[in-house]
C-alpha cells in the first residue's frame, strides 16, 4: 500500500519560500564556540567592555556558543564560570551633553548535549537551566542593560539539533531566570500522567503580570530561530498520534493576557505505510484546543491517516479545536472522521 500524507498547513508566504529554497529553519551558524569543560576555559572566563568591546557574538542569528557538560550522578552542570565585569554597563558622553547609559550587547548560547542527560524531562531541563544560570557571575554593582537579553540555554542532540531552548532574563539587580521558548519534542503531547516533558500547567500559574490557566501549555514566546515542533517516536504507540486527548482538557496557546504572539507550531506524526497515523487524535472526554499564529500538522502513514480526528463509541463527545490567530480566520481547513470543530463556531451536536 502506498504511503499517504495528510496535512493541515496554516502558513505565510515567507515560510513557503524558505521551504521551497531548501532553507533550514532550525540551523543557526555560530561566530565562535568555547568548550567550557576544556583545560583552556574550565577555570572560567570574564566578559568585559574593556576586552570585548561593545558586542559579544556576531549577531542574534550567529551567536557565540559556550558548551557545558552535565554529571548525571550529581546533577551538576560542568564547566568554568562566566564573570560579567562591572564595566559591561557603562556611561559615555551624550551628544546633548552629560552622559548616557550604554553597555555590551551579548549574543550567546549556553549549550548542553542531551546525551549527557538522563532524559529530557521538564524536571531535568529545569535543573540544567538552573545550573547554567549559576555559571553566570555578574560583578557586584552591575545592573541590567537591555543588551543582556539575547542569551539562550539550549539542549542539543548529537547532530546539533535543538531539542530545547530557553531565553535568559535578568532583573534590574541581575538576578536571572530562564523559560522555555521552543525546540523539538520527541514524546506524545497529552495532558495525562505520562507527560514528563511538556510544561502543561496543572493549576492557574502567574507569569509576569498575567496568568497561565490550568491545563494549558503556553507557547507564545517561541524562539523564531528554532521554532516549536512536536515530533514523537510513534513506533511503540498503540494509537499513533503526535497529540492525544485525555480525561483532562489540553489547551495550547500563544495568547497570554492581552498579548498574542506571532509564533508557529509544527506537529509531525510519522509511521509506516501500513500504519494509521494521526497528527491530533482525541477519543476522550477532555477537549484538545490548539491555538497559534501558524499551525502545520502532518500525518504520514496509510490512506486512512488524518491530520486531526475526534470521535468515539462512548456516550460523550470528543472534541478537537484548531485555531489560528494570524489573521483572525477560522483555523480549521481539513476534513476529519470525527468532531473537529471550527474555532469560534458553535458545536451543533
């Protein structure tokens, strides 16, 4: 039997052109790489305006990479510290007289190999991020400068593909945090007890001045260099679906409070040519509602495969909602053998 690919694509011309030209949306060159576990750098390095000038790293698209290790036994990040000298933020004469505040702009990635980790669970990823943040040592008295906001923590596979990426943020007093902003997830997305990798909030959770509702995976601030992809290994799954419904609702959204982000999500479900494969599958009571500016769903299997399916033989209705916020239009553009709802339209069942 021939292999069939059913897909839903909500995209813009720029993405279509990039694919047509064979451009990689996941690969970013680097200006320089520093192995922080090597004898040269294990003792640490210092960033300073006096030594580095006004910029570290070539650009946002071509940052410097700082590679760390990880000890599975102790749960410690390995490698030298990076000290941020007090002159990373400085004053200089202003054109209008007096002085103005300036600083060093930093384009940097802090990388750890996934093969060094016990797994890519959310717990492990948070532990790695916290360990790397401890490696950043701002000098006493150094305060935040906007040019410090281009640092990322990445977890890479052995081929250099980005499995997780998190943005590093500093407060005014240079306390640091990191939150996930994309990568490629290789387990099934479902709001059930098997979930170990997805940051699905189980209770209402404050973020900044807004709140992420319970049962929600917030994906709005995805790093445009790497995107967000759900592409699980389905070889051992009974129901071969990248996204699965559960007893609890699952909301995936790019909206937080009054902010809507122009982010994009790719869902890939791949099987053999004899497999019935689904991008999104729901036969449970919980709603599955996916919302993003751009959504691409691909189901690659036999002729019965489908990008999205909702249905069951029970006394309840299983539902899937697919919604695009890119142009305010309805986000469903496919036929499915079940109750796939058009966003914004009432269910007539």
